[in-house]
C-alpha cells in the first residue's frame, strides 16, 4: 500500500510542476507504466552478477535438473560459473536462481579464512566451521531437529541488509553431487542454516519471508554516516 500511495504522490508532484490543476487518469497510468514496466536483462543467464530482489526468477520454484545433462560440458561449466560468482561475491552459499537459472542447484563453501575472520565467541555459539566446496543437485531436505536457532542473516540478493531469522538446529539433505552421484549428509548449526537458506531460494523464498520484521536493518549505516561526514568536511 505504501508503494502505491508513494507513486500517486509523485504523480501529483509531477502534475504540479507542469502547472496542471488536476490529477488526470492518464498521468497516473503513465507513471504506473514507468515504475512497473518489465525490465529487460541485457545479459543472458548465467549472469555474472547475483540477481537482486525484484527479479521474478527469485520468486519462482526451481525445476529439477535432468540427470542426463549433468555429465555434459555445458552443465559442468554452469557449476564452475556458480562457484565463480560465489567467490566473487564473498559469500558462503549460492543458488542457481540467483544467477538467472531456475534449476534445483546450489553450492556451499566455507573456507578456513572465512571462519578465522569471525570472532571466536560467535564462531563457537553458531557452530561455524569450514566446509569444502560442495554442489547440491536436485536436493531434498528433512528437518531432524526442529528446535530453532535465531541469528542474523544476509543475502547476496538483498545487498546491504540483515535480519534475525529462525532456522532449524539440524537438517538432513539428500542430493546429487556435481558428477550425479547421490549422497546424504546431516548438518548442524551454521551449516544447517546455510542449507535451509539455499533450499528456500529453490522454492522461491527469501529470508525476509521468515525474518523477525523489527530486526530488519541496513548494514552499512555506520559506514555511510562516516562517508557523509567526510564529504561534508571537503572544502
């Protein structure tokens, strides 16, 4: 509702600037067409960037991968590209829809350097530990321990924001690896959170659908204030 009222108020401002006495239906229609028209992606998937909230693909349920395609060179290149964007974005998990492919695939990698940069107390509390690069194709997840752990999350598809999100303490996941071999794995704590987060992406969900709304926050606020102070002091 807020967005719609915002658009109408902007339309009214535009009308006033044009010295018109009334708010016409045509002007509203034109404004809505500007703000709601479909944006055209100039690049073809897989993208070299992470899709941001608003891209329709993030709200679609991903399709299963045809196992016959797994051993093709093209498919293997897609997996390598997914890892490339994961590393480029300095994140620990990435799903195929986030690079424009509505496929049931995600990758996880928690490096030792990533873990070392986390404060020991947080590392211990959240059970954060290294995990080698692993691809999950056509994954199926089962919650083993429904006890919820609450912690802040971020997402590459929602840059600069964070919120507290409840996630199950322990999960089990069955999937195919990058060579089509089935495997089963149990995860606790932080790794369970990552898996649950990425599984949501394959269902068209984002962490904002599960978050505690009042904890939703802009991460770079302090940095932005410092930047503004520097700008103000420039003569």
